[in-house]
C-alpha cells in the first residue's frame, strides 16, 4: 500500500522599508512610498511578500489578507477603547495614578 503525504510551504513577510540588501530600484520605490505617506499624512505603507506552494489563487490570497486586516481592525479598536478608558480614569481619578508613579521603582 502506498502512503501519500501532503506537502506544502508558505512564506509570508511584511516590510516597512527597504532591506539593507535592496537594489537601487527597491530603494527608490521605498523612498517614493515614504514620500506618499508624508503627503497623505495618515496611514502606513507596507509591502507584503508571500510564496505559497502548491499555488493558491489570487482570490484566495486576497480573501486571507482581508480576513487578516479584519482581525487587525478589531485589535486596534480594542486597544483604542482600552486607551480611552485609561485616559478617562487618569482624568477622573488622577490621585490613583500619582501615588502609583511615586512608589514605582525604576
């Protein structure tokens, strides 16, 4: 009886700038991206590289990336809510935070 073993590979990386080994074209592209980020004032440019074997369709990759960004949105919303609650507490009960700051050892 023959045993079949599935094999797959997936590499995924997110870059926020040119790597040290980048060629001149990549460095210029990243400088243009950084300029666009500054002109727009908000947001962040990232480059996503992936290599999946066996090959999956572009639609499937887009779907997975979309789901990942949905999770990111939820996490950022949760962090913003937590920060807003802490800001309210710092304002409403400043004495709690002042005493904690005095007793902290750094």
